């Protein structure tokens, strides 16, 4: 089924109008339809109150004045009798009065006389007033000293005020509806305008324009927070886009270089050196080395994808960290002998640690490879194992030029280079630090980097106790 979509402005406008109509309907319902029922309920309470006042004031010297005031202010008729003698009666001009001689309901008269002669304390009866043709309530109560009070009141709002209110309500309804239309229009515009601006900005982001600004000051917390969030998302997407372009350029370069060399040396081995065994062997060795480098790059990219996606669960186990690092350093023996690299291992008492041994091994290889690429002319790399309060801290230091402070937060991104001019790695593929970061995050281990310009850089992480 096709769903009809409407703009935010029309939706807000529609709901505000519906709200206004519901309020007006409620007003009509209670002021017109339920008015008689409410009036009847109020009159019953009012008469009970009048009877209570008379019960308290019947010995007062000003009783007649009190009765006149109660009758006039409440628009009721009051009769006070002593057995069969009438002691007091309100004027018959009051619409609440019901004069016995005018009543056609003889059953009421019989009931009234029966109550006077009975031992009952209270009396209630409803009849039609022949003078005003309205439903009338008669309430009687016996006081002490044989005094009996009858209060008579209309149960229908027959006053002209009711007609005036009903007529006025028509104009009020029209005025409120018109005012609601205008207010709903301006409110819907006020609320929807910043959201429309945000939506337009979001469309620009979808079109890969990340320079869009979300400066909508709507004075609405949720909308301003949404604008702030989208602005931050736009900034991050811009960084990601720049990084993607750099990554594509670097990966393309790293793939292109070995492929070009493989092709060139393969052609040389085929066309130029096919009869020279020594040169052909050299060509083939270069092809093998470049193939290994290409394979390493592809494996690192796949490894990074797996670590970021966290598709492999961590295999937490206990192992000796010192033994692991010493084993790793043995693999760099050829660099010590062939290129005079120095690997210094400093440690105190090294305890057994708990982590994924394979992943920590990857971390160490990548940190050492990074130090090899950026260490100074002395070609010195220092690995330290330090016992700290939080756990075991591992540091890998080089003696290179250090890193600018503005670059520290970005060096963990794949293929990010302090020197933007491309420099091929001496050892590794350029995405090792990104792998390190994701492995340590998955372990929930703290990590970081300390650097001093001209002296060197230290990468570190802490294995929790």
C-alpha cells in the first residue's frame, strides 16, 4: 500500500489545528451539552448548603433577614412552617418558588403533607413548575421545636445568560479557529525551517560535499544537538574522505611498484638474460622479493579488515611476555648483521600476562617495524618491559626526528604519514599502526605515543593485570 508523505510544516500545522478543534469540542461539550446535568448537580449541593445554614441560624434574631438573603442570592424559594402554620415564605416572583395553590401535581401535595405528619427528617421531590414550566426540586428538612424548612429550586438553567453564553460561544469558536490557523502556521514554519535546513545540508553530504555548515540556531535543544552532531559527522566524513584518497594513492603506489618491477624483471629474464644464468637468477630473486612484498601488503590489508570487523574472537590465554619478545627479536638478527641495526631489550621482573598471544605478537612486530622505518642514523631500537600499577607496560622507542603534536592523533590511521610526500617503507606496508590500534582497542588496553622533536618517539601499551 502506498503511503502518503507530507511535509513537516503541514504535519505540525495539521496536528495543532486538530488540537485546537479538540479543545473547542470539549468546550462545547461541557458548556452546552452537559450544562443541564452539571447545573442539576450544583443545585443539589447548593440546597444542602442552604439547609445547613438555616439549621445553624434558626435561633438567630436576624433569621428573617438571613432567609431573605439566602433566597435572593441563590434564586430559591424558602418556606418555614411550624406544624401547619406558615412562619416564613419567600416572594413568589423568584423563579425557584413553587406555590402550592398553583401546583397541578396533587401527588406532590399529598407527599408534602405526609412528610409533615411523619417522623421522617428529610424530604426530596421533583415536579414541574406550572408558572415557568421548568423542572423543580423541593427539599424539606425538620428542625427542632417542630420547625420544618422547605427549599425549592429550579433544576434547569432557564436564565437568559445561558442563551447569551451559547451565542457567544459561536463567535469564540470562530475566533479561536482563525487564531489557531495563524498560530499553527507560524509555529510550524518556526520549527520546520531549521529542520529543512538540516535536511538540505544532509543532502549535500550525500552528494559528497562535506564543507556544508549546520549553523541553525533554532533555540530548540534537540534540533541544535542534531545540527551539532551532523556538523561533527560532516567533519569526520571529510577527514575520512581525505584519508581514503591518500589510502587509494598509497595502496595504488605500493601495488603498482612491485607489479611494475615484477613485469620488468620478468621481461629481462625472458628477453635479455635468458642465456645468462647468474643475471637471470638475480632477476628471478628480485621478482620473488617483490612478490613477497606484494603478498605482505595484501595480507596486512586483509588482516586490518578482520581486526576492524572483529570477526575473530580473542583467544585469551596466559603466556610469558619476555619469552615472546625475545623470540620476535630473533627474527631481526639478519638486520643486525647485514645493516647494523641495534635492538636493546630492557626489563625487570616480568610476570605472566593474559591476552591473545597471536594478536600481541602482531602488535610487537608492527611497533618494531615502525621503529625500524623511523629510527635515527644510529639505527637503535629500544624495547622496554615495565611493571606499573595498572599492569605490564611495553614501550618501543626509536631515535628518529619525532612527530609534530598536530600529527599525533592521526598517526594511527592507515597510510597516514607525517611527511605527506610518499616515502616507501623500509620494512612493512604502512598500515601496521592501524592494526595495532584496533587490536589494543579490542583488548581494552590503554595505548599511546610520546615524542620529543629531534630525540625520538616511544609507542607504548599496557596489558591489564
